[in-house]
């Protein structure tokens, strides 16, 4: 694949999520004025568009299903397991419970088991941890997207069996896209009329986001056509995104967002070597929430200038991401010899 700016895009979207969560979790009025400029939902769904493209290509370039799964596991699991184990054991020091109460609690065991299997929604909290942070927060709220990513990783071999058998592949992509949009709106409708949050949670599973993944998948198959017409297509993408954001719908947003993201990915050659010192995006994504929550726990926002505290958090998050890449992620990737172009930040 030709040189691209996916490293830059991964970092950019991860950074937007960090700032967005910093504003929401801290609940500081001085920071809330910046909230409209850091939309975490757009960033997360942009990641899904990129994932649809890169993971499809990774699967097609894998010599076997085992090779594909090994590559995905090597990229995803080492740092993820670390953040779960670190949170589960280190935060016992911050809990309002005694060590005995903490480690014998069913909530602790439930957190550990469910989160290690990406089922964060089953138990997002640890016993007595961050209970006085001001607003209701899971220990690491950003991890819910990884469940969606993993579901896509496991589903794509099945999708590819059907895609490879269809001559007019665009029809397959359109059908999947429409089913995804229908799924999302059906569950949102039932959530609204019933007031039951379970429907909303169900709508935030893989089928509800498949429109974004399939948009990225389609770009993989029609890549040459995209490159020839990318200047016209990015204008169409911008128009779609602006209109649907204004009227509050999400029907063609996945298409529009994909066209914008991939235009940036394959333009602006000066950004090609953005991550030459390290691909820190995954690290800052999976660690940032626990860093923000810890800072709030110790009352730094209450005692110090919120902007200086926010700057300190950003610096710590960046250092953590850098350390995660060089000490953990890169080492496992070298062992499996993953092509760097196929690495992807799961969100």
C-alpha cells in the first residue's frame, strides 16, 4: 500500500478522545466551553472507518486465519491485559474498602473476568474506587469500543467468504450498510419509547457501527477509483457530514466521514512519517481514562488551576503512551513481524 497518514490520523483521533474525556470526566466548568471542539463520537467512528479498511487488507494479506488472528492478538492484547491488571490491583490502594474486602469482593472478580474478555459493560467499576470523583464513572470508560473492534475482527473472516463470492461487491456493501443503519435506529426507537437503557446499549454493539466498518471495507475494494476522484469525493463527504450533523441524523454520515478520513490519509505527504519515533496512539487511548480519574481522585482540580492540571494530564498521558509503545507493544509486534502498515489502533 502506498505511503499514508494513518499514524497521524490515529494519533489525532485518540488525542481528541483524550481531551473530550478530560472535559467530561473532570466536570470542570472552565473546561466545558471547549467541549464542542472535541467530539469523541466522531473520533471513535472515524477509527471504525479506518479499521474497516486496514483490517480487511490485513486479512487479505494474511497467509492463513491463524496468521491473521495472531497479528490482531499481538497488536491488541499485551497493552490491554496490562491496563486491566494494573487497574484491578493498583487501584486497591485507592479503594475505600480494606484490602481483604477489596480482593474478596465479587465485584473485583467480576471486573477482572469480564474486562479481560472485553465485556466491560458487565462490570465497569472496581469496589470502592473513584466513588467520590463527582460524577458516575467506570474505571476506564474508553474501553467499551474495544468490544466492538474485537467483534469486527472475529466477524470479518465470515464477511469475506461472502464478499469474495459476489461479483458486484458494491451491492453487498450497500445491503450491510442499510441493515446497520436500520439496526441502530430500531434500537434507538425502542430505547426512546420504553425508557429502557438496555436497548440503547444493544444499539451500540457491532451491528450498529457496521456502517462505518463497511465503508472502510468498500474503500479497500474501490481504492483506485477513490484515489482518482478523491478531491471531488472529499467535497461530497464534507457536504454530507455538515448537513447530517445540522439536522441530527446519521444515515450517510459513515460514508461522508470515510471520504474525509481517507482523503487525509492519502494526501499531505508531509505527515507520512508522523510516528517515526513511536506509534503511541493505542497507549494513550487505553490509559488516559485511568490517569484522568486518578488525578481527580486526589483532588488536583480542586486545589490547582484546571488548565495547568489538564496540561499535566496530557503530558502524563503522552509519556504513558510512549512508554507503552516502546516497552510493550513494539516488542510483541516484532515477535510476530507485523507489517507496520497493518497495525491499527483499536478503540
